[in-house]
């Protein structure tokens, strides 16, 4: 997974309410990675875990344009 893929995925989610709903329902990084793959992005659960350690929730929300609860929630699971 590249930073570009994650950024593109977050930007896509910003304007996609269906994707936002799927992300809200995601239970873990594997679910998020599967949602991203289905949407055409190459994002891995391991990559999400690494990104979480580099980005704060506020940075993720900002990258997504403040898309609400959906994006920060998938990065805040304790097991990540």
C-alpha cells in the first residue's frame, strides 16, 4: 500500500456516502482493506496499521475533508 492509495481512498470516501456507510460498519483493518479493494484501491490491513502509527485521527479526518465519523472510526480500533 502506498500513501497515494490511502489518500486517494480517503478522498473517494469523502464524497461517497455508500462507502462511508460501509466503513462505519467495518469491524477491523481487514474489513477496511476489503472495502478499499472492492472500491478499486490497493490497501492492506498491515498498511492501515502502519498508517495509523504515522497519522493522527485529526489528520485522517482532514485528509477526508471532515467526512464525519466514518473515516477516523476505522483507524481507531484498539487491535490496530
